[in-house]
C-alpha cells in the first residue's frame, strides 16, 4: 500500500478498448476507425493505451508531435500508420521520413519542402494535407488550396495519402457550422480526388462520429470519447468511464467553532463540522477552480471541496459521514463512475479534455486490463 501514498489513479484499458469497438460499430461501412493518442494518450499513458487499442484492430494513430510519433513507432514498429497532426518543423523533414511518420502539412511551402526532401533523397515520403474548412486554425486556406490544385507537377510529386479537416462545433449537433464545414470539405475532397484518386478523406472527431454517416468519410479520428469523455454533451454518455482517482487522507479534524478554510479565507465552515485534508492539489491536476464548487466521493456520498485547492492538498467537508465512516475513512475519490470526468469539468468550468490531460505524475498508476 505504500505505493498509494501519493494517490491512486486507476486506468481501465478494457473500457478504452470497449469504447474503441463501440465507436467502430457506429461508423459507416468502409470507414476505418483511427485513434488520437496525443498528449500521452490524453494523459493516461501512451505506452499502455496504444497496445490496448492495437489489440482491438486500430492501425491508424494520430499524435501531435514528431517526438510522440517516434516514441509510438518504437512501440509498435512498422505495422501502423502514424500521422502527426501539427506537421513537421523546417529542417526536421528527413528525420520524420526516416522515422516512418506522416506529417500533416497545411501550407504550400511545407508541401514543397517535403517534396524536395523526398526527391533529393530518392525516398518515399507520404504525407497528409489539412485544409481549413471553417475553423480558422491549422489548415490550408481555400485560396492556397486552389493554387495547389493548379500545380500539377507538385501534385504528382507529393505523395498525399490523407486529406483532413477539423470540425469546430461537432459537440453542438444543431450548430449550422457543422453543415457548412461538411459541404466545404466534401467539395475540396472531390476536387482533390479528381487529380489524386487514392487520397483518403478524414473529418470526424469523437463528436463528429455522432453527427451521422455523411461526416465519416474514409477515416474517423476519435480521441476524447475513447477515454470516457461524453461526445454528445447534454445527452446520456454512450462511452464507458475509463479513469478513477482516489486521494489519501492525511488529516481529519473537528471544527469546534466557525472557521475560515484555506488560502484567501474565501469560505467558512460551521461549528461542529468535520474536515478531511487529502494529499493532492493543483500540482496533481486537481483543477484549482473546483475550490468551493467541486466535490469528492466516499461511502456513496458527495463530499464538498471547501476553500481553495492548494498545490499539494485539497480539503473536504466530511460532516455528512457517520462517526464510524469518518473513523474508517482513508481516502476520497475524485473521479469514479459516479463522479465522471465531465462532471468534474463542469465544476471546474472547463472540459473533460483538460481534466484528463492535467492528471499528475505523482500518483501511483494502476492499469486494469479486464
């Protein structure tokens, strides 16, 4: 049990694998299901998560950086396709090619640099191309895309395997931007395929899968839904919870008179209350904005967080517990099937993505395989 002194983070690999299979079954016939495993598989551990997804048949993995891609290539060898979503920096193209990685390119300059490397080295260098269909983030502009389609020599030399874009409002099914982006991407895909027939199209992220089959195209790129984040906010979460987190109690104390709690004296506790101070704070990913709003969980009850969250500790009001429960209380759960990633995110005024990727590295991590 000494391994759990800093808190216990349980990651259910079977739930992640089941979520992958569930998403695969929702896709249109002929659509492949990839997996976004950037940011160390959303903070849950790429070295554990990726093999679990691979065993379920995933062969298309999407990462954010070249370093992530190189790490993944060492893990799985040449049996998978690894796409870097944020491209390749100038000067690192050859390293990227030799690592067998496929960068996502979004300017003509990047594409020309990539082609120059492949031609000068006489090597095969497949890439992905990203266009801006309406999010106005990374992606080739419509004007630049038009110039590319008129550059037949560049198109012949570039080994473009995937055309991507990214939905801005997929978690809001009724938002008109979804249809605008769908039409834009579909038109761009048809134009590129007329010149490069083998190009595959990829638009749908986790929430995009739930917008309908017309958004699925050739490859879907779920990320957050794999890890239990609700892809359809406001509706029942169809995904399985994948994480649980418990914090050890380092002090329990009786409050004999009304007292202020925590930094800044922002919240008071009534006389006759009981407090529990748990090891784990914002340095461990307990988002500070939960102070005075969030809660923990023990003995089937919610226990309010009281006062500001500190760097290394969080204080809970455990007055609702019986004397026997208080005496036996050794830990408080911060995440579980009843206190989900999405609920915690709501308390913190953020999104489930941030909750997962903020989880610290001081916890003992337990991986559940079945």
